[in-house]
């Protein structure tokens, strides 16, 4: 086994950390020391106890030996590390409540509020200084370490790391693309389940004929999960765009064009929904019936598959999907922060139970690739997957040096971005607005230029809807609401 030292910044995380622990312990190629660093030391200690319980109660699934320790000094945590994991919540969910809900005063509705829009840029004001600090400390203590980021706003976190430490070896990971790849697999599975005449009907978007065959199998046209015959790793796809506004312009399975099937399915989906979205249908039912609507709409407009969850995608094109508060019919809903707080409290409770004999956590497989990426960088496996890195030309018509999401080949001490080619003019035009804004916002922060930060904030499509004067007022008010965790020059 390859022996490593892994420093985890945000080691008190209750989400990513638990998945990472399970993946790390259940693989058989890496071993070593795991150091948990968090400004909330008790949270990191609870996670160490959780880790120890995983080891104790899952002997049959433990395949590698790791020591886990809480290290309260960031320099000591990073000293000589081979890998650095960063997964933090920028301050508290109370601050996120400001990000997501305060803009509602101005008619800005956000389905996530952590990437772009008023909420994304407000969050970035708290996140950028932390990432400047992390980059400095990595340069001082482990300049050759590979850095894996999971924190949002992903693109601005990556832009910050590379702006402060240009030689850093960092990439960002997000699982949003996985869901779209799985959706393509399921649509293809439906197609493959049909007779030759049924396949012809599918490609012709003949809903009646396809539903007849599907019903004869005892399945439902709307239950795509039941048709899956292969997984996302079995398909080849070309990933383009930026985090949470990612696109797939080519996808194949055994020579079969999955985007052709995707387009044909969308036409049938629309026809199938024509009589299912009437005025008497409850809003939550409309939301279920119209699931994936944002993806499908963007494909109809651009001919390319948008590859993220609908809640994220909607925030990049708010005029279409977030012009009003009640958007259940679009296939997604707003995410209230009180619900995040409730879930966070549940996670905290279950983690704290690790200190008692009442709870014995079990190792379950996850869909994440962080540990696989580490294994490939150690030269112990082959891997190609999508990551977030600066655009050094792998996307020809997207803003240079901005953090973009594309496929990369992982090999011994190397993560090499693949040439993703040009995006279509329609999708590139949408993406470049945000790629330039994200790059400019980080640069304005380094210049400590409040006017330039305000300019980017006001030209974001969500904020631009309310006019420049209202945008300036909102930016000032949100800074004031979060003043306890912002640098003085912002106040």
C-alpha cells in the first residue's frame, strides 16, 4: 500500500467528511495518517470519534489502516502533507440565511444561493479571504501537495487558490455531472428495452407506441430509474462549461449517440405532460411531474445537455426560471435555509451519538471520486473524470484562466485537462457571462476594490433584473448584515 499524509481543512464537516471516511477506509491501495483541522475543534473531535467508531464496528469492510487525529494548528496539520482536502462552510447557516433570503426583499428568488447571484457573491466575500489564507499556508507547509476542493462557490474558490499561489496543484470536485450522466443511462436503458420497431418509434418520438411497449413490460414511462441497464462509468461524454453550469455536448454508449436519444425522449416527455399539468393539479405534484424541466428546456434551446441539478442551473438563467417565488411547476423548488438548519442539526446529532454506545455507524459505499482520484495520482489506477481547473485552453471559446469544469486524465503526480473543444455559440454565450464575472470578482477582491466588486455583483443576471440602484443598495445591505465576518475594507 502507498503510505500518505492527508490534511483535511474543515475536518469538522458533517457531510463530505463522513462520505470521505467511508471511502478511505473501504479501499485497499492507500494507508497513512489523516489530520483533521477545523476552527471548530469540538466538531473535528466529534468527527474523529465518528471515524474511530467506523473502524471499530465495520471490521469486515475495513481494508486499509489509517490513523486519525485532530490537529488544531493549521501549520502542523499541513506540514508535509501529500494531499489537502478542503470542505468548509463559510461561517454559519445564519450567514447563509442572509445570502439566500435577504434578496427576496428585492424580488430575487434563489433555489440554492451558493454559486452565483446575490447569494453566491455574498458567500464569496466570506470565502475568498479564507482561501487566500489556505493557499498561503499550503505554499509554506506543503507546496507539492495535491489540493482537492469541495467548497462552494467552487469556481471562485479555485480562482482564488490559483491567484494567490499560481503553482498550486489544485482541482475542484462536484458530483452534479454524475446525475446527468445517470439520466442519459436511464433514457438509453428505456430505448434498449424496446423491440426494433419500438426503437424506431422512440427515435421518432412516437409516445403512444413507446408507452404501449413499456406498459407491456410492466413498467411506467415516467419511472426512468427502472430502465437503467448500465452505469455512468460505462459511457463516454465530453464535459464543458463551469461548475453548476456544466454541459455535455457528446455522449456515447457502445457507439450509440445518447444525445440523439435524449432529444427524442424530451419530445415525448413534453407530449406526455400536456394533460398532466392542469390548474387543478397540486403544485407539489407538478414539481414531481416536471422533474428535469430546466435541463430539458436548455437542451431544446441549445442542442447541448446541461449537466447539473435543475436548482443550480436555474440560477444561471434566472429570467427563465426564477422570475417569481412560486416556481414549483418548473420541476424544482426553492431551498429554505431553515430546512438546511434542520438537516444540519440532524447530522450533528448523529455524529455526537458516536460518543455513546447507542450508535454504531456503518460504512456505506458512496458515489464520490475523491479517494479514486488520490489513488490515480499515486499511480495505482487509471482514471478520467470531470474536475474544476483554470482554463488553459481546454475550452477554446470560454474565458481564459477562469475556473472551468472539464474532463481530466489522472495519472502519477498528474492531473491533465483534456481538450473539450469549443462550446456551441448559444451555450458559450450563457457560460461566459458567469465565467468572466467569477474571475473579475476574485481579482477585485485581491485589489480590495469595493466599487469593482459592486460592479460584478450588479451585472450578475439575477441582480441585473432589479436595476443598478437597487443592486447597489442590496450589495451594501448584505455586507452590513454579514459585517461580523467580513474584512474591514468591505465595510
